């Protein structure tokens, strides 16, 4: 099975998140909800989610052509919802809409990647600094449970599950650390490079390295050591930088000409 086949569903699951943590315990810590959140989805949402997943998992490769008419027939809807979904995907730098010409899946942009990486690192480091001031045993237990699940996903060779759990690890730090809204910004940044993560996280040895980074971050939080937490996080983020360079060399055709 190819890269896309092993991670189908991962990107969409990440955006919806597998649980919500909006309830609070007596101590003010956010806890899991046991019931799913029901969301009303329009035809635009359905088309957007489906194409987003197919683009993010590389089922639709950079340069692939998309037709409004063909997508409308596929979903049994009019072309207007498809057009709206295309516009949303273009706003996320995933499609290139060309008047009177075929719409195509965008390649990776090194300039865009550099921008979102800068923003994400700046935000997440400050989240870690703040989280260290309130981290306690209950928070540590929650985060350690996620890391245990990550290890299980790796042992099964389930890159889709690992991708989801990696997403949730960073989400949990924001929420348990008292800055849940910060993850909105981080999530936007992560979505911009989800496709690169697919190519990177498909390698088991790389996933194992990331889990070790997660364990080191968790340890720094437990010790309430902000300097070590941020230093470890910087190293963690640099892993993807190395992967990006490697992917750029091996798949130059996936990247836009700047």
C-alpha cells in the first residue's frame, strides 16, 4: 500500500480532533468529553473535506487537474458548492484557480513553508513557557497517555493514527497549558504543511525520533523547566526542516517555482 493509502482519513480526523476538552474539573484543568460533538455539514463542507483529505494525503498530487463539472457530477450537486469549496481550498494554498483554464493542485511553496514554520515555532514556544508554570501530575498523566498511544501506533505501523496523535499531542499542550486558542494558529500552520508530514511520518524511524522528542518535552513540562522545554521543542521542530530539505531533493517536481 502506498503513502496515501496508509494515511487516508488522517488529515480530516486531525482537523475535527478526536475529542473535545471544553469541560473543566474543580481544579480548572480541562478534561475529555465522552460524547462526540455533532456538526452540521453543508455540501460545500463535504466537498471541501473530501478534497482536502485527498490533497493532504497525496491521493491528489501537486499538479493534478480538477474540473468543477466533474467534481459536481461526482457528488451529485450543482457547480456552485464546488466553486465555493475550490475557493476555500485556494485560500489555504492548496489549489490554483486559473480562469478559463483547469484548476490544479498547488505544489509546495518554500516561502510559504518558511512563513508558517516561523509563526508556529514562535507561538508554541510561548505556550510551553506558560504551561510550565501550571503543569501538575494530572496534566502529565494525560499527556503521557497520548505518548503511549503514539508508541502503539508506531509498533502497528499505523502512520495515520500516529499523525492524528502527533496533532493531538500539541493540541493537548495548548489546552492543558491554559492557552487553547493558541492552537487555532498552530493548527492553521500545521495544515499548511500536512502533505509534507505525510511524506515524512511514513518513515517509522522518523516517527520514533519524534516520539522521543515528545517524551523529552513531557519530561521538561513535568520538571517545570521552561528553558529545557523550549530547547527540546526547537530541536523537535528542526526535524521537519531536515525532512523538508530531503523531500525537496527527492521530489523537486512537487514544489512550485518561486
